[in-house]
C-alpha cells in the first residue's frame, strides 16, 4: 500500500502532477537515492517520462510507503 501525504498533494497540485504519475513513479520508477533526515530514512524514486522526470520522495510510516513530496526534476542552465 502507498499513501500520499497532504504536503505531497499540495506539491502535486502546484506542479500539475497526477496521482497516477506518482503511483507510476513509486511502482516503475528507479529508487535513485536514500538519505537520512534525523532518524528517518527517506528514498527518492525517479520516473522518466517523455517530457520530464518526476521525483517522489518517500519513507516508511508504520510499514506503509508514505509519499512525502514530489516534483518535476528541472535541468540547470
């Protein structure tokens, strides 16, 4: 099971990301990084689409994957 936080839903609305895209990133995207924030281990899944890359940041909360935030990956320069 995958849950989406309220913060992630606000980010989705801001960036025009659908719930289907987030779920695709969680299921089909590559887990490209792991970081610790305090005692919490967070993961980043990246989904490459035709026109953009999406990043979904998530952690385990009570054994369930919780999407914390998501955003399109922007190129520099």
